[in-house]
C-alpha cells in the first residue's frame, strides 16, 4: 500500500455539476442496496441509479437547473479514464494534485485490484473513510466478480450514501463539494462516497432577532444544518427542498424550500426561472449577491426580500405559502415574496399574548413612524412657526447655535452612522467605552460649545431608536435615506418640499412589486382582513386563513376545513 502526495495545476473545467436526487416517497432503506429510481435525461437518455440515503441529503439538479442560464444545452459527457495512471495524471492536470496540499489521493490494492481514493483533506470525514478502507482491506481476489465496480458498490463498501458515476466533470464537481471518489483500475466509472464534514459553528440565537420567549437556535453557514432546523419544525411530507448550483467558479448551492400543496406554483416557477437565469462568475457573498442578481431593483433602497436567521420564522412563513431561499455559506434565509408591512413585524409579537403582541406592534409602528417624520416635521415647525398649533408652542429652538439647523441634522445623521459602523468593528469589551464617548464627550460637549442645540440631539436620538426598533435592518437603513431626503426638501422648499417628497416616496412604494406581488399590500390594493391582521395580532384560533397576496392552494389554515 502506498500514499501519493498532493498537488497539480488548477482546472478551468468547472461547468459541469453533480446530479443527486432524493425521493421522500420512497423513504430510507438500510445497507448499501440501490434504491430503484431511474432518472432519464432528455438528451442522452442516460439512467442514473441512486442509492437510498441514511440521512436527508441535499440533492442537486442537473444542468437544466444549473443556474447558468435558461435551458442551456447539456455539455458532452467526459469519460472516466480506464487506467489508474491516466486517472492520476488527469488529477494532476485539472485539480492541482501534487501542488495543492489539500488534494489527496490514497492508492491501495484490494483483492489484486488497484484503487485510488480521491478527496479534499478539509472536507473528508476521516472516520467514515477509514471504516471503508478497513472493510476493503479484507478482500481477496476470489471475493471479486468480473465486474469489480458492482462488487464494491453492492457488497463491500460499508457506506450508505454511495452512487456510481461515469462522468468526469460530475465527479470533479462532487469532490469539490466535499464528496470522495473511489476509483478502481480498469473501470470506466467510479464510486462517489458522500462522507463529508464541513467546518461549522453551533446554532445560536441571532443577534438581530432576539426574543424574550422562544427558541434560542439560529441558522449557521452550513445549508444542510439550516434545512434540518426547518424540517425539525415542519414534519410535513409536502415540504420540498429543491437545489441548484449558481456561479461558474463558486458552484454555490442554492435551495428553494416550499410546501407543495400550499405554495403558488406559478410564483415558484417564476422564482426558479430568475435563479436559473443568473449568469455570474460566483457568489462569494452568498445571498446578497443572489438577491441583487434576481431582484434587480437598481438604486431603490427599499428591500424586496425579507431576511431571517430564525428557523421558526422561516417555518411560519412556509406554512403561509411563502418560498424560502437558502444559500450555502450564509446564515440568512431569503423569504419571498415580501411586503412593506411584513418587514415591520417581529417574532416577539407572536411570543406574547394577543393583547400584549398588539401593544408591542403599535409601539414598534410608532417608533418607525417617528424615525421617518419626527425630525422633518420638527424642522418644518421651526422654520415656519405659524404652522404650529397652539398646544405645540413649546416646540422650537430655545437658543441659536453656531451651525445652521440643516447642517446640524446632516452632521448628526452622519455621526450616528459612524457610531453604528464603529460598533460593528469595535471589540465587545470596548463597546461600553465607545458608547460613553459618543454620549458624553461628543453629544454633551457639542451642545455646551454651542455647535448643536439640545433639541436636535434629542430628536435625533428618538429617530435613531425608532430606526433600531425596525425589525428589518435593510428597511431601517432605507427609512434613514428617506428621512434625509425629507430634511433636505424641507430646508429648501418648506411645506411644498415636505409634501412632494412624501408623496413621491409613497408613490414609489405603491408601484413597487416583490416577485409580481404589490409591495404595499394590504393597504394598496386594500384588503380589510389582511390590514386587520397587520395592525392587530390575532389569536391563533382566529387566524384561520392564509394571506390572499400569496395565492395559496389551500386558503384555510384549519386541517378539517381542507379535508372537506
């Protein structure tokens, strides 16, 4: 037995994708028996038999759903070399064997058959591969039939997730995704062993979606862990996970999650087509790049998708008829479609009683409204005191400052943004000290020296709190841009500027659509039941129907009504 080193020249042949499939109806079987599933490709009519899985594995579509363009022709299959020397030489040429230290080929002889186990060092699950090699080391030449590959597959490889592969490109993509390839000398196909282990952190509560009551787990950077967290909450046989790969070089796994007897199939097909049409070199920044490539909203700051790092939030949206998009290496999940009012709701409201949930929701709405209009309206009343009602005569500047009001507002906005960015990059032990510096040294001294007035600091603090109370981080940033526009409009045009800018922003919101769904639903178009459920957190037993916006196949949430 001998072990070869690692290395080779990087390959440019990355356009082929591995094909795995998983059948929920067939269930799981033990041993290494092949599950009788045949997938016939329309181009070459090649049948791929797949084994049953020991655990839910994320399957990958073929090149039809590769994400590199709509309905591209399938590339010609590249055969596996029949001699081990050619196999090793091809690995040196394409994947950098003997140059890249993490590319490993383990050569051994079992039953007088030369074999090579090809894997990436960081992805391989050592314990599983060691058991495979240990079992094969007992083989004698008499144990093998003339068809050695089938003997290894059916009898001697003690792993459950094994499949036969005869395409070199599919094999290469599979190994780069973490699988291991067992090559047998003299065979024109090999065995793919799904024994991978990704570096991953433990699930923990997301910092942006904390709740007082509720689960403390959250998504991580491994897609298989994330879909398992959702399936743990949704033990529904109709829950579907469809996957594809996007990016010519990164080959990033993207998963569409939906419940197939609830979700609107037309919307699902539209989302699937948008992802298939993405043509990018890669998605190293994961879901955010995928969002920009599919939504294409241009310079509009308002978010058209909702992000969540909580499995319970994603499961609840799936049960309403939404579609979730998981992207590997990202702890955030995109929920499609979304509306403006979806982005202002929080999981905490549903963890309290209906009365308290409604109260918290209204407090949150008030904070968001204040973050948008408090500063511009106060600025307008200061510039035109005759607009103030008699009860609000106390509103205004008590003493003048050295800097004009509009400049104070702009400097305060920039200062809050600088503090927010500094907080992200500040180590946790120093965060408290930075807060004291911002609150005392900057704010207090700026007022004492006459650069700022007290009212600007006060109303800016209230607006910042309202922005941070916005559940959607992206919506909070978009509201800040709107607030800046309103302040500048008031400074130049007073009342007409405020009215025109507010109307223009509202018209833009009304015209926006998230995957062909109106962004301002249920306000425009008006839906009284939907609007009631937005402003009042209904009790669970009274929330009997799913939103009209999603066009669900089953409108009623109650199982008895659906059976009728």
